[in-house]
C-alpha cells in the first residue's frame, strides 16, 4: 500500500498525496460501515414490525373464525331441516 511507504523513498508531494488518499479512503470506509450498520438496524426493525403485523392479522383471522363458528346453528337431531313459509 502506497501510504505505508517511507516518505524518504518518495518525493514529499507524492507521499503527502498518498497519505491524503489513504485518510480519504479510510473515512469513506468508516462512513460506509456506519451506513451498513444503520441499514441492518432499520431492516431488523422493519422485520419486527412485519412480524407484529402478521401476529395481529393472525389474531384477527382466528377471532373472525370463532365468530363465524358461533353463528352456526347445530341441531341436537341429525337430519335435514325443512322450513315452510306460511301462505
């Protein structure tokens, strides 16, 4: 890596440029690593929110199914029920 070359082996200007580029790349790396961490945290939070919404919807489905089951009329006697309308 050019930044690690002894400055006496290079012209001072070239050494300074290499040091500047090294520091610039280091800061860019740190900024990118921070951005990745933030994106991971955001993705984790989004996933938790989606799991919560899934659980809420599952609870609503189960409640609706229970309500639907409660509307069913069950006869104590087996057979077909015939209902006649009066004239």
